[in-house]
């Protein structure tokens, strides 16, 4: 049992359909869940989270969350804070793209190369935040602590 | 002032936990980019629920078709809570029940069957779209994306 993480990190992606950056947020969250940190993370379904999914809200109240937003509207971060608890870390894809000097993601349905690079960068950043959060919060729920992402 | 270019708001749930949410998203793109680009408008559910004024105005102004990936019907609920009218609720699972050969798999990337299921769903919805935003209102627009 000691080898199992006592806390999982919830990842909430905005998944915004209107913008390529929303697709980036979604694919990055799935990359972390399925490939990079499959045993340490869960994804929280934002629509369900917003529509009154009590299990999602309860999870986010007692587990740290990382929100991944495509744009400055920050729907995922604001929703998490409004309906549950302050995210432990919040990322905005646009900011990561600018900071990393990446090209502009295009193609909300099928990302271009720049979009795929943005997915790589965002997923790597989220994975690093997951490690940071789990190391800092072994077995305990902490909320209100701002992470290093944006 | 009346709006001559009547449109239909397309609101997929875009749930991230199961392939059915991805099908809803793909069907939304099928409709808004391929099948009825001139008479539909894609609305991101997250924006709608967070009270984004543009998104709320869109569903207040146009009838909505909600495409949901699970029985919780988040998209339909959210349209109504935002003051919009749901002209049609579509459950991906119901469409799948009629097309059992098209089992969707993959969330980040749908398999071919999932893509086909999304297209079938979208094509079934076009009838309602044409009823709500009759084809004759699209004539003369030059066929460009609206």
C-alpha cells in the first residue's frame, strides 16, 4: 500500500470546441491521463462538473486539481473554483505557447504541427505539476495553493 | 430587428471520460464545418455555462440542438439553464443503439467506427436543422461559411 499514491490529482480541461487551444487542452489532459501519469491522475468531466455532478465536485474539494484552459476566459479554472475549490495549479495554453515560443495552434478538429507541439508542451507541464503536487501533498488534500503554472 | 439568417446553435457535451463524448464533439464539427456550415453555430459548453455573454446570446437567439454523450444530458441541461430552447436532444447512445456496428473507441482519437457514428448522427440531425433554418434562407449566401 505504501507504494500507492494516497492522493490523485484531478485534471480539468476546458475542451473548448470553438478554438484549437481548447482541443490542445483536451488532448494534453488525455495524454497525461493515458500515458504520462496514468496512476496518479484522473480527468474530471467539465460539463458534468458544471451540470451538477456531485462526485466530480466532491473529488475536487478533497483532491488537488490542475485546470487546463485554452484561452483567457479560463472557464475550467473559474468553474472549479466556483463549484468546488481553488485549483492547485492553473494553466492557460495560450500562455504556454507564448512562453515557449511555439507556433500558433490551428485546426480545432485536427491540430496542425504547432498544435501538436502545444499538446506535448502542455502535457509535459501538467505532468511536472502532478509530480510537484504529489510530492508536496502526500496523503493530504490541499486547496488554495497556487501552482507554478500561470 | 429580425434576424434573416436564422441559425441553429449546436451544443455538444464534449465529455472527456468516454468515447461517446468525443463522438458528440465530432458530430458538432461535422455539422458546423461540413454539412450545414451556413445555418449552424457551434457553442462551447464551457463558455455557455460560465455565463459568457456571447454564448448565452447565441442560445437565446437561436434554437439549439444538444448532443450528449451520456444520460446525464449536460448539454441539454445547460442550454435550458442559460435561457435557451432545446429544439432537439440527441443522445449518442441512442444513435449507437441503432447502429451497433459502429462501436466508438478511443477518446483522444476516435476509431473509424466512431467517426462514422458521428457522421451518421450529424446526418440524422440535418433534417431538424433544415426544418428550423429552412434551406431557402441559405440561398444567395454564396455558400461561404457563416
